[in-house]
C-alpha cells in the first residue's frame, strides 16, 4: 500500500504488477475519510447517490449540481485515494462539448481526479474528447444502470459467446480511446476473465466474478444501509441499518423516560473541577471560535 496520493499511473501500475485494486463508492466526508484510513485505492462518487442519498427510484434523475455537492464533501474527507466522479445521465450523452464542460465542472468544482462514463464502443469518441481535454476517464460496460433498464436489458451480460465478444469490443474501444480503467458490471466470470486478460488497462468488477483486476461495491449495500433491495453480488460486511435503528429507538426511549441527558452529559454552574478542556467542548462551539 502506498501512503502518497493514488494516481491514474499508480492504478495502471497495479494492473501490471498484478496487485488487486480496491474501490468503493462514497458520498460524504465521513465515509470518505474512513475509506482513506482503510487504505482504499479508488473512491467513486457514484451516481448511485441518486438512490442511496437522494432517494430517487433510479439513478436517472440525479443532476450535476447534486453530484458536485457530494463530491466536494468526499474530496474534503479523503486526500489519498484516487477520486472519480460519476457523470450523471445526460451530462455527457448529447455532445462532446457537454461532456467536456460537465467533466470540467466535476474536476474544478467537485475536486475529483477523474470521471466515469457509461458505454463502450458507442462512447469511444466521447472518451477521446475528454482525454483531449486532459481529463482522465474510467469506462463502465456490461450492465450500464443509466440506460439498461430503458432497453429492458437489466440482466447479466456475457452469457453467450456473442454477448462476450460484445463486452470485449466495448472494453477494447475504451482502451484504444485512452480510458485508464473500466468497470465491468454484472458480467459472467468467464467473460470478465477473458476481457481482463486481453486488456492492458485494469478491469474493476461489480458482480463480475473474481478475475477482475479490482473490485468495487456500493458502500451503502456492503454496510447494510440500503434495504430496498440487495443484488446477489453484494456481500454484507455490516448491518448498519439495524444498528442505527436500534440506537435511534434507544435514544427516543431515554429522552421520553428522562434518562437522557444524565449527570455525565450535564453542566452545572459550580463544579469542583469546572475547567473545560478543548475535548469537552462541543465541536460546533470550537468551529464558531475559529471562524
Ligand atoms: O454509481 C455507482 O455506484 C456505480 C457502481 C455501480 C460502479 O456506477
């Protein structure tokens, strides 16, 4: 693990050196800082925020302004991981100009290091336009959540040989266009293995089996924070929804029954040792004093 900032070159080097790349989504300061401490290589400020942060039913409605707002929080919280901003639906589809302008906003205003767009062969020219503007790009092929549902194609990709060849030509197109990596979503393990072996850029799998160069997972899914549905490819590393629910119910119960605040959380006019150390001050108070 390097301690310095992870760069696009480092991600490419990891593929060459066969070191697995760890990636996670994040949408806020706190989890971005925790991911930094855990040594995660790449953070995706995913448009899955549309569902897990903003409560839309799909990722489609999420806007550039919403994505930039959360990117600012993530980039404040994590100075080490490579941070990739996920271009929302219709922020890059209409023209190269739209793509470059919106990706530029992501970098300048959101502070991210690179952007991700969905689509392979059909997005080759778009990726080239972004690279010409000196913006590093990560691809996303296989199942592409922004548009697959529109075509009734929300299904595992690469079940047949022909399907596998399509995934490979998408991946090759991204590599040729200059993308530094590509996400493979819901692709059969056989096809993602073949694609990973044939590419010089890393593949980052989500529901794409164990042979990819790296793995990504939606943070809220792996923490058990998003309960609406859990795809088969998610492994739960915690059950935070249940923990939070329990904590909130206990808090309510304590307040209603007069158990909170207790003596420990209470100040008095005269106390034997009334010196307030900086640690005892509320963080909000400290903030006020600094500003
Ligand atoms: O938005 C997102 O979280 C993603 C991941 C599924 C890769 O694109």
